[in-house]
């Protein structure tokens, strides 16, 4: 998956994400984090990549994204384990 950083500071990051499913999943998990003030994505046209904008207070934007990715991975591992147990 290709990700491009368009703007980055301690409190805000704007990144271009190729996969719209991943950008929506990140947005949902970021909005669960109390240190995230704003997390949303937009896409000017369906043929273009989505742009995710994240603003935080209390931790860095990169840390918030990393925490969201860790939470997503943990939840997906649990789903995989539960699914495997059903066989």
C-alpha cells in the first residue's frame, strides 16, 4: 500500500492513502482516541487517492496513527483467531 505524507507537524498530519478501505478504517480507529481532535478524509474525484487529515492534542500525530494501526492489528488478529476456532 502506498502512503504519501503531504504535510507533517507534531500536532497534525496530512497523508495520501491509496486504499480507501484502509483510510476509512484508520479514521474510525483514530476517532476512538481521546487525544485526536479531528480525523477525516476526502477525495476530490474517485480516480484520485484519498487524503487523510489528523489533528491531535496530547501526543504526536504519528503516535496516534501508530496506536490506531496497533489496535486494528490486534482486533484483526482476534477475529482471525475466533474464526479459526470455529472450524
